[in-house]
C-alpha cells in the first residue's frame, strides 16, 4: 500500500490506495481539502463533509453581517476551565446585545484572510485555556 505524490507546476497530485480511500470515506474523483494540524501533519477533508457545510454556513452568516464581537468570544474562551463561566441568561443577553450592535451597523468585518487570523487566535486561546484547566 503506497501513497504517491507528484508535483506538476503548482499542483500536487496524490494517489491514495483504494483501501485507504474507502477507510477514510473520501469521495473518489471529488475535491478534498488539505488541513494542517500545525504540528507537521495534514488531513484530507471531503468538501461535502459536515465540517465544510458548517464552515460555509458560518461564513454565510458572517457575510450577512451576523456574528459575535471578538471581545465577547475572547471573554467566553477565557472563562473555560474556571468557575467564572457566564450564566445562560448572561450569554443570551450578550448575544442579544451583539445582534443589536450588528443591526446598528457596528461590528467587525472579516475577509477570508483576516478570518483565518481570528481562527488561529481563537484556537490558541482555547488551547491555552484548556491547558490551565
């Protein structure tokens, strides 16, 4: 069972043995995305996976101007692993406030590039918070 990688210009072609394709439930002939875990490993994710559907839905919400301000997200992440978790009522009030702010034209707009930075920041804060716990 050999995986073969061939580079042609800026394109990588990967031949994955049929057994691995079946085991990973990858769609044959369909595009997949390479996802790095930041530790030198990569994963293949089918473009029609539930992860991609949720990401596309989230991006559509952001593009429609819906979202939660970064400060609120950071506050929430900082509460992980502590006794200072926001109550459900406080969380709902925060979301209502965020919605009113967006309706008033306030908030931050993210491009695909800046959203990537936000995701990295949230991941970093989440891991730091978990390591404290």
